[in-house]
């Protein structure tokens, strides 16, 4: 989650630069979008990792429950 915070902070800094440098706002807003995309990608990866772990644990519990019932 630390990476996500860092990416979002960089996006915020780029948006601030766009305000302070209107002549280069297109550049800074593009950079901000890039950082936000990185944050969203990282969140998706974290979600997949968490979901796959939960699924693996759920399958393991089901296996144990079947073994105990037999």
C-alpha cells in the first residue's frame, strides 16, 4: 500500500505543478495521469494477491472439512 500512497502523492505534486506552470499544464497533467495509472495498477495487483490468497485458504479449509467428515 505504501507504493500506492507514493504514486498518488506524485500525481498530486504534478497537478500542483500544472497550476503553478499553466504554460506546461498539459505536460504536468499527463504526468499526473501516469502516476494515477500506476496507483490503479498497483491496487489491482494487491487485490488479485489478496483474492488469490483468500481463495487458496478457502480451498484448504474445504479440503480439511472434507477430510474430517470422512
